[in-house]
């Protein structure tokens, strides 16, 4: 999974099959704080946005969240 930082507007999360979702900057803190779900089909769901993840992407999801928190939101752990 890749993260594209769109500076003032938000981020895009892109899966390994080029699917993507956009999370605006106002919702990013809520996302990082766990207001998303990953269902049994490995679909990431956040505010009616859906992105199918591979098992590897699910396994590495905590790394993405850490990156968003420390590098995009600039919060310490």
C-alpha cells in the first residue's frame, strides 16, 4: 500500500492493484485514531469509502498508521 500526501487537502491510500481512496485532512485524525474497519474480506472501510486490501497490506497496516501519525499529522507516539 502506498500513501500519497496531498499536503493541505488530504491523502490518497493506494492498494497494490491501483485501487484508491481519498481521505481529506479534516478526517485524517479520526482515521488514524481507529475509526475505520477492516472486514473479513480485507476491505478497509472508512466513512463509506472502501478499499480492498491484500493480506500483506492488512499485515502492514499498522506501519501505514504509524507513518500517517508521525509524518503526516506530526504527532509523537
